[in-house]
């Protein structure tokens, strides 16, 4: 099933997806409705976690999805910020 709405409440599957900032060792924790699904290293990992949670989404659609909350940085950054 592919999302077709901009409102997370209208979508089948998880209602709230949060992708946290990159961890100190790289990768980003992914939560759905408060449950940790895993540590993603790219958008394909997020797509797989969501598939396991019951929501099929093409990895190409993840970066622009309105129902994914990207914390700290966007979908193009997977490594932690370098320390000064």
C-alpha cells in the first residue's frame, strides 16, 4: 500500500514516523508511534523498517514524505556532524 495523503492521520499503517539525528557512530534511530524500529543508515533502511511495520513505501518517496519527521537534519545526512 502506498501513501496518497499529506495528512498522517489519513494514512494506513504507522501514524507517526520520527527519524532522529545521526548518532555519534553514524546511523539514525527510527521510531514509529514511539516504538524504536532500528538504526537506519540510508533511506532504504527506513523503507524496510516501515515495510515490516505494515507500510509499503518506495525509498525514492521517503525524503519528500510529509508524514516523516526528520529531526536535526534532513534525509541526506547519515553521519554525525564533525566536531570542531
